[in-house]
């Protein structure tokens, strides 16, 4: 028992970093129950373990009595003076009461309790070590699966990658190395738990901080992020330094910086966008390269309605509405994108407009205008280019041709005269 016990202490101290004194104290507490079962209800029973030799001894505080009535509480004066020469009646002495074979009994009884105490001490260390590491990125090995949750081995400790923090497009294999974001250290039902995430948007932010030195030293600021894990991320960046291109710095030379991040995210698309305080410019940047036609901004409800041409609609909205949805998350505004409706005028409508246009010329009646339009003279310019014989050949016009042409020429002169200029008064002969 002693050799095995010492080996266990050394293993846990070396592998998990648990102090030997903490382990010894945990074992003593566990073995006390075993001692009570082996020795009986001895008075103030305690167990002591020699940390060097591993010897286990049980002690009880007994009262020296002239006549022993309860062996669990009392000790005869004769036996007491074998331990202490001047022991007196009524004196309290601590006496070793270790039974024969107690080490073997204790080993069998305390094994399970011992492991429970060690796990308790280990979890206390987890909280101490990881409470200040929330927000860091760490690497671990996929150890096993518990339903849809992944248990990740971090070396000394195990951490939990819950199903809700997994990326839906990723599959993990036992033994695979993964990098994760330390999202929280929580006190669970069985003690502290290290909660990891690969789906949290802050995982992407931390990757950019590690990869882009300008973000790490606050030259470039990440203003906003919107993410659909495994599919697409939009990141809005900004800098006060006019000499720095925030988007270019994040992309890197030949795109190397963003490529490293995309590789870590298993080819998730990453859009890096220049942030702007003007919501129109910001949304235009976020939806690029789609070309936007008109904006309707409602400041009160923080809602924007955008019209685009038909060939730009699918590009602006994105697959299954993803581009528009992420833009709304990124900007904090509700973004509605609709196709611009182009009204095509029908033949009858065009005829009616032509009639109205000619009828507006002084000297030309609506009936005359209708006749002219139906004979192909739809504009004032058409009348000016026509001869009087062309018009008089139309049965409904006949002798009215000259008057109509004169009215057309007068209107043409009026339209070409500068605004405010009056015609010269008639001169008397």
C-alpha cells in the first residue's frame, strides 16, 4: 500500500501540478472514514500519513481511567503509564490504535474517495489557472465525445467544446489538434469547467489581433463584426491614421494575413470592410461589389430601404439572404433590399401622351392633335418638318393645314426664346 500510495502522490503532483500536501490532506480525510470502520467509534479519531514513508497510522484521544468501561473512550492507568510514566487518572492521552492490516483495509475502502478528492483539488486548480485566460486562444487535442459535445485535452486539464459553440460545417476526429477560444470558466455541477468555442465572433477578432500587428497595437480598430460560423464573416475596421489603409493592412501582402485566418476557419469567407460614420457609406461598403441605386433612410426606426437593378439583386442579398442579413447585424440597422421596378409604357399610353403634347400647342385642338398623331406626326418637330401639302392631304385636316403649321412654328419660336424676353411690338406703317 505504501509504495503504491507514494507512486500515486508522485504521479498527480507531476502530471497535474497538485501540491503533495493538498493530496495528503485529501487522503487523510478519505481514510478517516475507513479508520472509523476498522477501529470503531474511538474518541477523537484521526489518521496520519507519513509523507516520506507513506505509513498510515490511526490515533485516538483516550481518558486514563481506574476502571475501563468503554475501550473506545478510556485507557487503564497501567497501559497509560507504559506510554507516559506519570500518567494520572482523568488525564487525556493520544494513543495509536492502528489495527493489524489497516493499510490494506484503508486502500480498498479509500480508493474511490481518494480519486474524488483528487479530482476536487484538480478542479480548484483549473479555476485558479484559467480564470484569467478567458479571451485567449489555446490549442488542444480532441480526446472524446459526450453526445454532441467535444472533450478537448489541454495537457493537465480537459476542457469542453459544447455543441452550441461548434461550427456546424466542421467535423472533429479523436486525436486531432484544434485551436479554440476560451469563452468562460464556469462553476458547473461537478466543479469548474473550461468552456471553449470556435463559433464565437470573438474567436475571429482574436485571430486578427494575433495576425495583424496594427490591430494589436490599436493603430487599426475593429468597429463591428457579424458572423455566421462556417459560412461568412463581415468585419468592419477603422483607423485615425490617414497613412494606413485599414482594409489593406488586414488583408496583408498578397492576401497572406487574411489567408492564414481563413485557413484556420476552414475556408469560411471573410469580408473586411472600411467602417464609416455615415450609414449610407457604411452600408454601401458592406454590400460591395453590388451597385446600389437609391436609399430611403428612416433614422427613427434605424431602417434602410435600398433599391437595386434586377441584375444586382441576387448579388446584394446574397445566398439565402446571407449578405443582407450580415450587413444588418454589422451596421445595427435593418436593411431591406428590393428590386427597382422599371415601368414600361404601353402603346396606348404613348399615343395618349403624344396627343396631349400636341394639344398643348396654342392653335391646335385635341381633335386635330389626335388626327395628326394617328397619321404619324407625334411631335412638334414632326410638324415643323412637314409640308403644307402633306397635312392638307389628310382628309380630316384639309384647309386647316396652313393654320396648324403656323401654330407649330409660333410655338417653336416661343420655346427657343430666352426666359423673360418679350416679343418686339408691332411697328405702325
